[in-house]
C-alpha cells in the first residue's frame, strides 16, 4: 500500500516539517518511556523531554501548512512547481558531497550531544545554583557548603522528579531571572517555604521516617563574657524516638512522623510560624482538633492547610545559619575555631560580630581592626592567638551575615528546638485547646531530659 501526500504538501518545506514532527514524536515517546521506567533521573532532562522536544514537534507541524501556503501562492502566480534536485549516486562528485554531508552531520550531532550533556550536568550542579547569580544566592550557597547536606545536589530538593515539579521550578526561575535583570531582587530572598518538594519526594529518598532512633545525647557548650570565657556544658538526653505500625503508636520527637499518626495544621502567615489550628488523627481514625482561643473561621479559611512532614521542623537542613552572634561564637569556640586563651575572648568576638558593617569587605577589615585594637594594650598577648581569633571571627561572620542581601542573625527562622525561634512552641504552648479543654502540652520531659 502506498501513502500519497496531497500534491500541495509535496514541497521541500512541508516535507521537512513532516520529517521534523515525526522525528520529534519518536524521540518524545522514547524519552517518555525511559522517564516513566525510571531510567532518566536527572530533573533537568525534563527540559529536553517536556520543553525542547515538544517545541521541535510544534515547529515541524507549523512548517507543513507554511509549505502548503507557499505552494498555493506559487501556483496562483502561475509559477512552476519547485523542482527537486536530482541526486545521481553514479557521479563521483555526488557521492563525495553526500559522504561529506553525512560525516559533518554525525560530527555536529556528537558536538551538540556533548554540549547538551555538559549544559545539563552543569545546570544540576551546586556551583550553577550558588554562583551563577553570585550576590543573590551567596548566603544560601555559603551555608550549604558547610551543612550536613553539602554533597546533596540542590536540584534533589528544590526541583524533584516529574514534569509538574520541573515546570513549577522553571516558572519560579523565570520570575527570579526577570527580577535579576530588572535589579528588583528582594533582599533578603524569601525562603521557598511553599515551593519545597514534599518530604516523601526528597528527604525520604535517603532517610527512613519509620526508623526508631531511641534516645540521643547532645552537649551544648556555652561560654561566659568573663576574662577566662568560662565554659558551661549542658547535656540533654533527646527522646528522638520514632515508630511504625508493627510497634504501636511510637514515642519521642519523631512520633510526629509515625505513619499511623496524621497531624494537620493551618498556618496564617507565609513562614509557618503562626499556627492557630491543629488536627490530630490517630491510627483508628479518631480525630481531635485544637484551636487557639480567639481564632476566627475567617483567619483559618485564609491560612495554609498542610499535613505535617519532615520539613515542618527540619526546615533548614542544608542552609543553616547561627541564630545569634552569641551562639555562633560559642559554637566556634567549642569547635576550636577561636582560642579561649586571650582575655575576654568570647566577649570581644561577640562585640566584633554584632557591629554594623556596610559590606563583607568592610566587615573583614573592621573585625581585624577591632580585635587588634582590643588586644593592643594587652601585654604579652600571643600574636598567634590574636591571628586565630581574627580568622575565626571573620569566618563566622562570612558564613552568617551578608550585608548586600540584608541577611543577618535570625533572618531565617529555624524550627528545630525552641530557643532562638518558636519552633516546637508553635503548637506546644498550652494555648491550643480541644473542645473538651484538653491542651497540646508543653511538657519538657516529652522531648528531652537533663541527666
């Protein structure tokens, strides 16, 4: 059986369109099958599958009517139909030309493929995310490089698999690119609270939410502002816990993540720091709702309703900043990044960190000058210790404060704990009460004990 095209469609432009559309359709279905089969894991390959290939397919379809329209115009003008070139493979020159064209085509395909692979590989790298728009993403990139997730690609959490996640991230990226071009980037950049992928698509690829962690010991080291920077160590026994269906309802902090418990809440502002309503559903399906007194139905209707998952507490797992200059100095001293053998080392470090600087460069120079001035009168002050404290304070500042983007201490809430930010107390405040008067408790021993 022979398939004949309409005479008007037998022209170079329409036939090229047919070839492009057919090739793109084949490529699309092959890539789609690979993606659905789990063979394509790179989120940015979705750009090829759902953007580039359909665009090529559309161009091919548009060329078909364009060629037909052009052919009709030629006929209406009384012009002869376009002559197709005659390819005679018996001629040596024809064979040479075709061989050269085929060879160059293969070479071009290889170059294009390597370039496309390199572009995709670079676009999924942390360096691309963190340094392409250097000033804009500098705070997040600096925090990421020293986080426990420093070897996890940004796209693993911020893009996620599937066409929907890719399109959503690209729409957000286009908006951010426009803000950059128009010099209208918000400072500080808002945390992507509502656009983060669900924990089941990100965290749970590595972390098993049903695992029971039991109790863990944590030591918190703090230093006084006295001459010796006296150390105080607080030891907490954290009831991390966990649980799964076979073991009952679970216990400890990770009780919230027990798959048999469902905790829902409504937040009435963008950063999810104000939560006036909580609903708990147990494994048997029984529910209980807790509401803060004075909350109106209108407030709840306008809020964001969400089912609790990992990132409601671990909201900054890869971009953690110290909540205060004091806490930052304590951590640096505990890790040995700052010496304690200089008089009033902790006090002078905090004073230098909390000073107002116009830029990062000004901060580096200012910290150096302040600390040298502070210890200049000190007879016998060790030059080595002075150099170490200057470097330590400068390093702490560079990881936490970014004047160009208006990022400073406590700019971004961290919901782990309840010291610097509300954290646990967003719900566990004794003010969330059910209809029978039962409240969500603020019992310290539920989460930790001091042995």
